[in-house]
């Protein structure tokens, strides 16, 4: 029985957004050693969890967009202390050589990452082999790593179900003669409004300080009242009358939680929470982690780290439209296993202008 990954079950170790914010919208599903999720337009990802015992981190990422003709993309990542730009890999499935002919790419001594993209025929062969195989092994003269296939078939079956492929020729796992597969949805188009001008530094600091004092007056527990946090407070111009104020409300080892308020003119008494909607548009809060507003684009992005190296947590963003903030993207990784943020499972995407 697959599990539903609730990111805030991990909140004892770190804060992402809030339980309420993620209580609705797309979710990540647990399938033993694999995780799977789909975004708002039906693009789905299945991701293996690296083995903690290996001397190198290795994982597989399988992606497929919605629609009957969407191809399967399968990528192997191997992270290690590589000394050369080209590292030959030997792949085996339960001890049997796996016929991977794709060339390793994006190998660099700086990132130490090998990325191997499988050809379509190899990806299909892997999907077929995963029904019986238990482990993909990767080896070089200096390294051995493993990818568990436990849960991979269930993850792919779940993706087939989410994309309406069950019992059709395009299904990954449960194929059939059915002919109807829902078409892919179009990405939402978000038009960000660039703020009208720039707020002078002195005016911004003065407004932020006034709003901090106003928040302390309203609720002394809302933000921690520390000088080191107050030094991080900022304010930006949104339009002719409205300002955005960000107050650093708490700090951990590698996370700073900022609360955002909109203010009419320079009057701190008018401060109202700048609400950031969830994917379902139901639950909203004004607190984000490691967030930064860019007045040149009207975009506000955040990166909540599960631990210092940033291999788990949540990444997302919002755009100011002139009427409020709307979500632009969101991806996350609950387990801290060395998976790069670019490979985290996307739960929301858009085209932002």
C-alpha cells in the first residue's frame, strides 16, 4: 500500500512552509525506495532514493509528460569524487549486464556528477526489467553504487493511473487495448508586474522598522525581536501606493523565516499579510523560508533547506501581478539523500512572463 508523503512530518528537523499550505494540492507518494509525484499539468516524476551505505550517491529519475505520445525520459545520476572528465560506467541489473549505450554527459570535477540519459529503447528495456529485477548496480574501477528498484513498478503504475494510461498501449506497466489517454494540460501563464520604481534605502529601512514595531504591538509572539534579525528586514515599492515589507521573524542554523506584509503608503498601521496561495488556492500564509523579492522582475523565490548542504527541503516562488501574489513553481524533496535540487519532484509549474 503506497504512502502519501506529508512533508511537514519532517518539520521537527526543519520548516518548509506550513502544514496548512501543503494540506491541499498535488502530493508526493511513497513506494518503498521510490517517490513519485505529478504537477498541475500532469507531468509526472518517479525518483529512487540513494543508498546511504554506498561510497557514491546514485539515483534514477524517470519523467513523463501527460498525453498518449509523450516519451519516457530516464536519467541516471552518479555523484562521487571523480578525477577525470570521462568515467566509464558498468551497469548491471541483478548481476546481468544492462545494455546501456548512452554516453555519460555533464561530467565535471567541480560538480562531481555523472548524468547518463538512456535512449528510448533502453528506457523501455529498463521498465520491462524492473518488474523482476531488484537492483541496478553501477561500478567503475574506483567506485560501486546501487539503485534499489523496490517500489519502482508501483511508482510507475501510479503514474500510469494519474495520467489516465491504464489499460492503454502507452502505459508503462498495465498495458491494454484502450485508446483514450487525456491530453496534456497547458501550463498556466503568469504575468508578473514589475514594481513602479525603487524605494530608497533609508525610506525602506524606516518603513521596515515601523512595521516591525507595529507587528510587536499587535502580537509580541509573531516575530522574534532580535537586533540581528531586524538587520535583515527590507521594504520594496510595489506600485504608486503599496509597499512590500519583509521582516525576518526567526532563524535556524541555515534557514531564516521571513514574514511579508503589504502597506499602503508609508503607514505601518495599514500593514496586511501578503498572502501566498497554495497550489489549490485555498490555504494561504505570509511566511516563507530563505525568501528574496526581486524588484526588477516582481518575483519572490524561496528555498527552505532540510539541512545545510541543501539536498532536501522545498523550492518555490511567487509573482506579483498587481492584485496579489500567485504561485509560479514548487518542488520538494523530503529525504536528505544527496539528491540535487534540480532533480526534486515538481508539484507545480507555470510559464511566468
